[in-house]
């Protein structure tokens, strides 16, 4: 019964939201179309300003992967993660996630295709995708856009949050779905 109510409601939610925005704008005597165009111009300007930061991030990521540095990092942490019971197959995702969202999605997709969505690796990859963030991407793009120069503590905090989320993902996946 609830599905019968939610399905039509979900189909009409976006048009209703647009209608509410238009009505609220008319009630407050705001020129909604002009405000939208102004915001779109500002968004386009910001997007153009972000391009150099995005290119720099993508080049750095490519160098990190192609130089073999990613493989060295994985090899260095693999003994520690093996002692902790963390599956070594998940390490490329754990390293890629703070660097690149699309790269991490590619790794997660490959893991899910290889091991299956209901496998421990598949569930762990899905949980990690939802709980960790693209720390370096966020710092590069968003901080670059607003001109933040000193973000040392933000980097430390973001990476600490990523490590914490990774370990929590492993812990809770082991707790809920069984040992790896």
C-alpha cells in the first residue's frame, strides 16, 4: 500500500518543487528566471576557474598511478592490513578513494564485477564508496576555487576521516556480513 502512494508522489516531487519555487518567488516578488540566469552565469564562471585545478589534480593522479607509486604504497601497507584481517583486494580502492571519485568508482566496479555484489569484497567496496570521501579532490577543487592557501590541517583531518571510515567499513562489514 505504501508503495502505491510513494510511486506517484516520487514522480511528481520534482515538478512540485519547481512549482513551489516559482510560487515562493512570485509571492516574494523575485524575478525567478533572472535570478536563475544570474546564478547560472556565476556557476559557469566558477566552473571555468576550476579547470586548472582539475587538470592539475588529474595529471598528478596519472603520475601517481603510472609511476608505480601506488603499487609501492599498496605493497608497504599490505603486511599491516593482512595482520588486521583486511582483504588485500580492497587496498586499491582504499588508496584511490581519497584521490579520485571516478577512479575509485572504477576500482569498486571492477571489484564488484569480479567478486559479486553480495560477496564480502563487494559489500566492503560499496560501504567504502559511501563512507569515505575524495579528500584530495575536495581540497584541490573547492579550496582552489575560493583561494584557500593554507589547508594543512584540513588535509590531515580529511585523511584521518578517510582512514577512520575505511576501518569502520571493514569492522562493520565483518560484524554484519561475516569475516572476510
